[in-house]
C-alpha cells in the first residue's frame, strides 16, 4: 500500500511539473488578454494555428529525403564494428551501384567486387596468398540491402582487420 501511495504521489508530482512547463497560447493580434469581467478567453485555437507550415506549434509534414530505389536496384548499407558484435558501430557507409554512388569512398571498386559475386558479400573469398598476423582483434561487419530485387543480409566477424580487408577487398574500406 505504501508503494502504491508513493507511485501515485510521484505521478502527480510529474504531471504537475509538465503542466506548469507548457507555455500559454499566444494572444491574438491587437488583444491584451482576458480581463476579469470577460467570461472567457478572447482567442481560439484557430487563431493559434496559422496556415503557414513553419509556424510554431504546427507540426511540419515529413517528406522523404530521397526517392525509392528503382526496380532491380543495387544498394547496401554497410557497417563496421570493433569486437564480436555488430554494435556499437565504428563506421557506416551507403553504397549504391549502377551507377556507383553513395557515401562509400571507393564505390566503383566496391561495386565491381560485388558484381563478381552476384551481389552476395558471402561469396567474397580471400586470395590464396593472403598473409595476416594471428593477432586477435575482432571486427564485425554487416551489409544490408538489395541486389536485383533480392534482399541480402550479411554479417560476419573477422579475427582482425587484415583478414577483413583481404577477404572483402574494397567493400568495407571506409
């Protein structure tokens, strides 16, 4: 019972704080506010909301920031994280192919590497003469996107950055 009363009291305290923090609605143009003799406020909420979308107190509609990918699009969101988990992310890039673009610094080379394996990063293989130290410094990479209308989700943990670069080439070079 004591806990219940404490919860109710803290809830009322929080509610009273948020109600006091809300600013009063603006006064209509040319008005000085309600006087004691007037029965109600001289404003309405229609006066408060203006037809201008950028007016304060009026929600601004959400617009898309880019167009949808075309049919057969080749686009990936790539990420790199230190350790054996995909988060927290240490680096992120957007790769769009045909034509190569996005935030990936070497998008053309990364798209060529994906074209060789049909868009599946799991198909990338290290060269047979790759030599890396056996130092354990795990790196986890993810690639999420579409390649010719096929959804692809790739996640893999490499033992160190050398084996990552040797296996994936320019794909995760950002």
